């Protein structure tokens, strides 16, 4: 009896397989027929158009060419975002495997990829408000502040949005600003309550003179973390200044200490993977953790800088130090809290501050998430 049941079970599986195979064969034949039919129509239209142009002795050829080109241009414009999304999805699949494609194969995920790509290029993204959206949820989705969305779209309040409304999303938290005649990078920074260094570090801001950071009247710039003048700040926690002081002594292996004292003038961002600590008094710069100095010298945008390898998969970088103040050399061992140099404003810098990076096994980390 057991053998009969097994045979029956196998026969059913074989029948299912046959049915599936027949279904697939019918599907292939159906789509082949559809394709051949469509191809037949295309050929017929092509022959008709050729006869018409021949009959009119070529007088319509220009019209047909122009119409065809116009149609191609329109199709390219209409479907450019979708094409870009498909290309990006394909690239992501090649990098991460087929499982990633399954996770991002819906329209919403493709839209997010397009948005991220545009924002990373410094472009403004237009977002259509969906049912259930709030300014807060949109701000969180695009990793900007509530104020950024409210100010850019001139909203009366954070509640004054409705479904299908189009909102402009800036690439970073801050303000988009049109330069007026006579304004400088410093006057604009003061007006928007930020350091000029943050405006200079933003990679998509351009200058009439890269040495003096001069601006042209009428040009638009981004002011990261800027506060719009005469506006009420809603998201107050994002703009709160923070003062830090160095922790004396060795705390222990694997822990990081504050490398200097001052105020946080610029936070971690995708284009500025570091934290800037400013202090007009130019205090000493200390090793955040013990290790070996692997780089010490001039580094272009970093000015006078030092890199320490801590021997545990982590490195730290200290930039913009005062000329002549660096007292460590490559190959030298240093202890946690040991003096490296003095805070300065060398390299691509607008004022006295320390550019501090923590580099982990997988890339640069936000120092403020570690130095608590």
C-alpha cells in the first residue's frame, strides 16, 4: 500500500509538471504571435510611409524626420527618471546580488534611489506629498531638518501641506540663498548664523575666485545648517551649539577622547565626513587615542595635518593645524592625550578650527556619535 501511495504522489507531481510545461509553451507561443503581429503592423506602416514620401517626391521626408526626432526627445524626457532608476537598480544588483533587486523592485524604492542620486549631485528634488505624509516624516525620509522644508517652500507652518502638493527638497539641511551685490562669504555666513567654512566645504558651491572665495551677485549657493533670518526655528535641537573640552589622561584602549576644546562649527555630512571644532584662542591639538603617526605634513585642503593609526582598525586625522606647530613625525609612537600641534587655519580654511576625522574599517564615522 505504501508503494502505491508513493506512485500516486509521483504521478500527481508528473502531471503538475506537464501542465506547467504546457502552460509555459502556450505563453511563449502567445507572446511570439503578439510580437509578430506588432512587427507586421510596423512593417506595414513603414511601407505606407515610404510610398507616401515617394509619391510626394520627398517633400514630406523632412516633416517625418522632424516628427520622429521630436517624439524621441519627448519620450526621453518623460521616461528619463525611469530609465535612470532601471540603470541604477541594475548596477545595485550587480554590486549586491539578485536579492537587492527583489528588495528594490517596486516604484517607491526606485523613486527613493532617484531622489538620493539627485540630492547627492547637489540638485533639488521635487517630492509629491502622499496621503499620511507630514513635514516631519518627509524631513526624516530625506535626512534634512523640518525648517529646511518649511523655509524652502515658504510654508506658513509645518502642518500646512496637503496630498499631491509638490515640495522642493534641498540636498542638505540649511538654506538656499541668492547672493546680493557686495555680499561676501563671511557676511552671508554671519547673516545665517554659521561659519563660512561650512559654505566653502559644500562641494557644489562655486566661487569667482577660489583663493579669496569671492562670489558673483545673482548666483545661488547652499548654506549648510544655515538659519533663515527673521524666521522662527522649529527644529531647535539641530541648531544647538555644543562646547567640548579635552578629557585629560588615558581613558583606555579603544576609546576616543576629545582632541581639543572649542565649539562645534560644522557637523558630519556626506560631503564633509568629519567634525570641525573652532576656537579663536587656538588651543593645543591632542591625540584622541594612542597609536603610530603614519602621516605628518602638508595636505593641500587639510593644510598641516597628522594621521594616527591606532593599530585596532581605526585611524584619526587632524587638519588645518598652525604652520610650524606640528611636533610629531611619521613613524613616531604617541600616547592618548599627547600634543600633536596647535589649532590653526591652514589649507582650505576660513578661520581657526580643527578638522577631525575618525576612520573605521568600513570608512569614515561621525565623531559626534562616538565622542559622547
